[in-house]
């Protein structure tokens, strides 16, 4: 089982580890950036001068996807379920408002820019919910052109990178608390990996808080996909997408891990707490190495402008809701 899991992945994983280990060390030297951010930047830098061959791809994909999900589940083992539920319920109103803002702005501004309807929805969903995962989930029901999907993914990824770089600095400029920054990062940054990178660059508490907030927000992928399926599949003979294929199962495992956490020995949970951040650094190194920056240049300026406007609207609305409700 173990050999099957890692079969063919060793070369790529070795490269990821070679980047992640010094990134962890540099993260301790430069805590304002943190190991995860540094790992992603090192990965991007390597990718810009070196094109990983086919033999490396299985390991890189494993690190950037499965390892990230395993690290999220690992965080669940170090968080009690009552804390997960409390944080999730606290953040839910902010998540719902930012979700509505993202789709409203995407549709309105996209119309002004004459962007195709499906591309508008892809960018809105990616910004509102969970980046590339949301785009992947709604693609079967929208059936967009391949280039629309590529444009949306490129746009979302660009602002993931920007968010990782500027959110911690903005949070300190605004004088935000650990909880406030965790809530802001969890509701305003697109992709789970970027939320984790930015929030852990702040500190571990903000990282854990933002992770719970982001996973609560990511569950919105299920009702949104179902609604879009009703709107776009009806009348064209499209096959319904099974519900279980749209459920982010690593989130379910995260919740289960937080439940059994109550009965685990403290020494074990402490070990998992130490391991999970390194797995996050591994994942971000893999994401950096897997990213084709040249794709962003091919996306054109209109999708990028729409992505920028939607992303800024979500970030500002999250801050505004927190301010009006006394959360910050």
C-alpha cells in the first residue's frame, strides 16, 4: 500500500523536499514571510529557469494536491471539535456575504467588460469559494470552453500569489489581531494553499483559525454547484454530476480528525502539530514548481481586470463586515 501510494513519485518528491527544507530554515530567519511563502517563491523561481520533466510530474502533483490535503487533515488532529464548530459558525456570515459580493461583482463588471457569461461565473466562483477547486467542481455543469477554464485558473492563481505576498503586510499595517487576520485571510484569499501560506506567515494561531474559516467557506462549493447545475444543465440533456464528486472529502476528514483528537494522547497530537506545518511547506513548494507563469501572459487583460476587481471587492467587504460587527 505504501509503495503503491508513492510509486513513481520519488523523483518529484525529492525535488520538493530539497526546496522545502531550506525554506523551513529561511522561514525561521524571516518570520514575516514564513516557510510556506518562501517555499512557493523558491518553487516559482526554479520553475522559471528549469522546466521539470515528465518523470518529476507525479511527485510534484502529489505534493501540491494530496500532501496539502493531508496537511489540512493533520491540522484537524490538533484542534478540538468545539473550537472548529465555534470558529466555523462565527465566520459563516462573513463567508456568505463575501460569496454574494463576489458573484454580484463578477456578473456586473464582467458585463461591462463584455466577458463571456461562463468565464464570469468561473472567475466569480474561484474568487468566492476556493480557487481552482471551485472551478474544477463547476466545470462539468457549466461546460465552458477549455480556454475559458484556463483563463479563469490563471487569473485566480495570479491573485493567490499577490495575496500571499501582501496580506500579512496589510494586516500589520491595519493593526489586526490574530483572530481578525485569520478571519480576513480565510474569507478573502482565493485558494486554500494561499490562505494557509499567508495566515501561517502571520503566526500559527492565525494559520489554524484561517484554515477553519477557509474550510467552512469551501463547503459552499456544494450548494453553488447544485444551483449552477440546475441553471445550466436543464434542457440540454446534460448528465447530472453526482453530489459526492463535489464534496471536498478532505474537509470531512478534517472534521473527523478534530473529533477523535479528544481521545488521542497529547504527545501524539503535539507530534502531528509539528508535522503539519512542514507538510504545508512541502505542498507550497510543489505548487510553485508546478506553476506555468507564462500562462498568465496568455490570459489577456480583461479576465485579469475582472479577477482583480472581484478579489478586491471580496477583501474589502470582508473587512467591512468585520468592522461593522465588531470583529476587528
